[in-house]
C-alpha cells in the first residue's frame, strides 16, 4: 500500500495559491485515476480517498491541519493503516525550484519547508519520498522582493497554472502508471 500526501492549507482563500501545489497535484491524480471524491475524516483531520493505481492500493490524502502541522495527520494515517514511512510520497511546493520543474528526493531534510519538517518531526524519520514542485518563478529574481510567506500564499496566474498542470502530468508519467 502507498500513501500519497499533498500538502497545502484548507480553506477557500488558499485555493490556487502556490503553497497549495500539493493539494492541486493530489486532486489531479484522483481525477486521472478515478478515485472517489475524498471525504473529510475527523480521526485523521484529513481528506482521504482510496483507489488502485497499477494494481496497488493507494491512499490519497490532504491534511486539513494547515501546512505547519501536516505531520499530525500523516502520523495518524500511517499508524491507522500500518504504513511504513518508506511507502509514502509527499507532494509539495518548493520555492527553490523554478516554476515548471520538479525534483524527486528520498531521505532528505526538509529544506526549510515547514510542512515537510512537521512530517519529519511526527514520524521521527526523513525516510520517505518527496516530490518537490517548483514555484520559484520570481523568488530568485532580486527585483521581485516580497516576503516568502506572502509569495507562497499568492494565487497562481493562468499561465502559471498551465505550467503546474504540465508538471503534474509529467510526475504522473514518471512516478505512476496511467489508467
């Protein structure tokens, strides 16, 4: 069994923001593989949906704990389903990667991402896979000076959404089988 976790923040005001890239990715995966609509499960404080990808049971989840406390929901799900950390994939935004690109890493530190750090803290390990989707289309540009906390909560432009959706399609091709 695999657990795929999309990181983001609950609430309508956060939809389509850079920080909710993980939620967007999980939604697209759920649609592509015809998972049932995810429902909120209070025992996990997360939206959870189950389905099959490449003949393997997969749980998709979006923690509703807000980004900085994602580990709380992830730990509850791992404990309940008895999933090992090495069987989870965490999908999240990464400011250090240019928009339209992604990187896959395993057993790495959080890189300053507070949602990932929360998961590491709750699980007591960093032995899981991360798919880091780039949102850094202006962060490295010295003329684009706004605080990181504000930048990640800005909404994507229509052009940016197209780039993010292309990245998610590439992630599905490289890491998941097609339906």
